[in-house]
């Protein structure tokens, strides 16, 4: 079972990552997977990612998983009031779980070109601190951080450039990002997010 990272953070958040090397048959034989939770997904890789997410959730909560999605795409457990957020990217799946608090997680491959993020999702202040030496890495981290916050707050119509600001940082293999989120009611919430590099991927999730 290739869970390559699992950790528990303050206030009860549990984070787990699965590197997917198995077949669909492995998951269906070794885990109690409901057909209606993955068979509607046409793309084979997307099905594998969904199955890995369900296996991760089962290992984290030690009970049968009934994964559902709200109309806005936010995932939830039909048989639990716990909060979850999920992500998958190029052969990886990751989950963050918390019994009481809202959570958000995102994971992206550094092989992607994130230049569009600079144009569409960053403020002028964020663009100003980008470095030519590690620009794509910074853009990947910024995108993951903003996605994690977006998933956590689950508000409609969020403007990533104007409402989510990530304070200047120097990329490392792991660390903490600080962010300010301007809610739709114009109040401001401060976020701390943990990040780390896993096999040429960036993983970011909110620290409560």
C-alpha cells in the first residue's frame, strides 16, 4: 500500500498522499469501493485517482467511505460530518481530513508550465517578488496555495488575483506560506499553509 506520506497536524487534521502504481483491479479487490462512486468516470487515470482517494479515506477514518460532491464540486462524506479536501496530479492522490474545521489541499506537478498563473491569478505585488531563477516553482507554489484556500473557504466567484494574497517567500523543500484572504463580505482572514516537495510535485495544505 503505497501511502508515501501521512501526518497529523494541530487541531486534528490528517494528511495522506498515495503514489498510484496499482491497477484498477487492485483497488476494487482490496478496498470496498462502490461502483457508482467511480464507474461514471470515463478516463482510466481519473478512475484510478478516484479509487486511490477512496482508499486513502478508508485508511484514515477506518470505516466505509461514501464519497459525494456538492453542486459546486466540494467533496463530502455522505456518512460523516467531518471535513475533507482532495487533490490528484499525475499519478498522485492526496487527502486532508478534519473532524471539525474546514480544510483545503492541492498538489501539482512541477513539469507543468504555470505561466498562465502569472497572468490570471496573481496580484501586482505577487508578480513583483517572482524570481527568474525559480519562476515556475514559485508559480506552482502560489497556485497550489490559492487552490487550497479556495477549497477551504468554498465561496462562489473568488478572484484569485484580488482576494487571495500570498506573502513573499523563498522556496524550500518544505516550509510555511502565509496568506491573506479577503472574504466576499470584505473581511480579511489570515491563513498559514504548509508545503513540501514530493517526487517533483508540490503539496500545499492549510495549517489550522
